[in-house]
C-alpha cells in the first residue's frame, strides 16, 4: 500500500489521468502502447521544475478528485473542452506529451490510436 | 570528448559557469590570453550525431527538465534551455543573424553602454562567422524551406535564406574532415579551442551559489551529478548559464540589483500546413525566414517530425486529428514577434529551480493573432491545401475567406505560445535603474562577478540572438583580459 506521501507524488497523479485521457482521445490505441505512453508522461512529469511541478500537482489532485466521483469524468471532459486558464493547462500538458510520444514512436498511428 | 571528471574540490583563476554561446567564447578568449580557466557545465557531454535532432531523446539528454519548462502567465509560454556541453548551440536551429546595427545603437543610447562601438562588434562578428563556418546551404533549399520563399514571393514580401553554422562539403574542405555535415556548435568550435589553450571543462556539476563577502566572490558551492557537494575556489567568475539560470544563480548568491526583472523573449505561435506533395523533413528545420514585417514580426519554419506535427494539431484535435495521417505532406511554421511584454526570474529559497513568469501586452496578443493570420495567408499562397493554426477553437483554413474566421477566433490565451530566444535578465549598461551589469558585463555592486551571455542583451534583438551573444561575450572577455593580468 502506498504511503501518504507517495499518493501526492506527481507520477501517481498524472498516470491514471493520462490513462483516462488516452482512452477517450485514442480509443483504439493498443493497451501495451498506452502503458508505454503513460510511463513516458509520468517520467516527464517527474522532471518538471519544482514550482511548476507543485502547480501541476495541485491541479492534478483537483482532476483526480473530480474523476473519482460519479459523473466526474463527464464534468472533466467539459472543463477540458473549454479554453480555461490554469485548469485547462493540465490536460493540455498531458495530451501534448502523449501525442508527441505516440507519433514520434509510431508515426503511422491512426487518429483513433489504431495501428494501420 | 574534452571534458574531464568533476571533483569535490577544484580551483581556478577564472571560473566560467556554463558552456554555451557565452561561456565557450569567454573561456576560449581568456584561456588564449593565458588565464587558468575552469568551465563548469551542469549537463553532460553529448556527442553530435549520437541523438536524433529535435527528438524526444534529445530533449531528455540535452534540454533542461526534458524540455518541459514554462514561463507562467496568461497564457503561459513554453520555453527551452540547453543543459549539456555547448548549451543551446547544440539544440537550436543553427540559424545565424548578425547583430543588427540599429539595435546596437539603440542599446548604447538607451542603456548608457560605454565604449560600445558598432564597428568593433561587427568586426568580432566577422571572426565568429569564420570560426563557426557560417554559410548558406549549397544547392537547393529543402521543400519546407522553399514554401516560405514561394509564399513570400507570391505576396511580394521580403524573404531570404538565413545562413547557419554548418560545415558542408566543398572545394576547400578535405573529404575526410570529420566536421563535414556537423553543426559548428560550441562542442565543435570554441570549447575545443579553449581546451587547446589549457582550459579545463567539467560536466555534471551544478553551481548552487557563489559565496559573497562585500561584493567579492571567492568560492562557489557545487553539487556533482552523483549528489556529492563540493567547492570551487577562484579569483574571478563569469556566469554564463543563459537568461534563466544566470540571474537565478546571482539571486541564490544574494546579489541584488536589476537581476531577473526584465526577461525578454520572442513569443511564437505556430501552424501546420498540408500540401499536395510530400515535403516533411524529420531531422532539420527550414532555412528561409520572412522579414517583411520585421522587427515586429517574422516567419520561419519549425522542426516537423511526426510527433511535433501531432503536437501542432493537438490544440484542436477534435477537428484536426484526421490530418495526422498525412504528416508526410505537412510541415510546421511559426510567427515570432518582438514582444513589448516583460517577464521575471525569481529564485526562491528551498526551491531548486527559479520561478519564471512572463506577461504579454495587449499589443503582443494582437500581433500574435495578426501574425498567425498572415502566416496562414503565406501558406495558402505557397500552395497549402489546408492550414491548421495551433490554438483551441481554431478553424481549418482552406481559402483566403477563412482568414477572417481565424482572426476572429484567435485569442492568445487559447494558443500554444512558445519561445526559444530568452534574454535581458541582467541588462548591460551604466544606468543602474535599468541594468544589472556594467558596460562590460561586471555585475553592479560586485568586484569580480561577471555575466557574459544572453542575459546581458538589453532587449530582445528581433533576430536569432546567438550571433549577438557571441560577439558581445568576446568583446567583454577581451576587455577583461586587457584589464586583468593572468597570474602565472
């Protein structure tokens, strides 16, 4: 079982969110690839400079709490579809890192995430 | 590889912090003048060719924080810094621009820079161009580069090929020259020159702070890449860590004054453009730039490997996603502005990294929007079938009539704004209300602490700044060498 401090580590926060986001955006991305992408995002998040990392952690905790409640993911999707300052930057960061990785690693990936 | 292993205890007559465009040139000038020089670089030595340019692996190995660095604001501005031997010169586009004469004159007047002669700076620029083999690409430009030329000429806009520091095969170059096809970055030019003159380079060593007593720095506390702490004793120190790290180090050393308060950048917005034929080049950038609206606005091409095409499309993925399958027919371009906004760099006790903020002005936001619309127009004139601007809610632009929609929908807060040109955090000059360092880079209020990198540029120069940084660093290092006698 994770200690309290581990629960607040950024990789633990961004990982599940990245999983949800990728499942939504790229539903046909094979599971193995998705896992690899999520690990990449977690590694990148761990290297973010300290103050920014703090901000990302706080917003990440907000999204984690949101998606943990029934219907929360629907609300998160609405938030993500809006050009909101601060709150909107979090999914944008996760999405940017994920897409950059996917199409560099597997350039012929289809927009659904499927392998051609 | 000319780097040597760092040790916990080191000493030098002159400590140079950072090995990029400012640090490498400073070290070469001072070592050749007979000073005992130690260059300390936080990153590692990465041999050119061992990583794919503009790849995620390169970001991991040669960029600070893996390339995920941001100036906070509305919108936040993503920026990148090199963190490796050679600094930013190892990872940038390699495009070279001379220091603009009008900019130099304005700096001298507005910031009271003494003995700042355009002729001297331009003569040094001549030397720099020789040393780093500045030249244009032999033969025809790449297809993404030709898009900029073609579109600009169709509109009657001023454009040109920008030379770069690259060694190409030629009649004067021996066929077995190991530099052929290599960027003439600092690891290929000024760092070997400094080493040949006796300078030592250590990598994997971070300078945490300078120990100051009454404006005099005598030693630096360090952290090595294996976590060991150490110290470096010196007689003089040149801080050349770039426009973010240099002011942060000075602040951590409790040096006050105009340090870190006037960050200037060239903010950019991007678009992806799809053409009828394949044109994507995965490992290089276009060499043409469009300067019709300079210095306020300029257009150029970005790295466009498929991951970066996906990134450019990601802001409006719901409607742009289908384009990714055509990435071979897509290239990414930018519109850069000379911003009137300013940012700050603040070192905070207990935090390893500084907090960086930047505020665009109303005029900056408008200019980014008009720049993106003009760039889209240029793409259409060059034959683009579809243009995908990088901001949330952006329309696909297929014809001139769509540009009005683009202009109406654009808001800087919705855009992916980024920059690679950071400067002006320790401006040089005698006006202490504006400047953190004197006319030759010595930090005001100190006796032996110099800054010699992009931080010194009083404002953003409106062009790729590396040539200007190198020329000013050499000027200042020579003044120092003339004034101070090497110990030995």
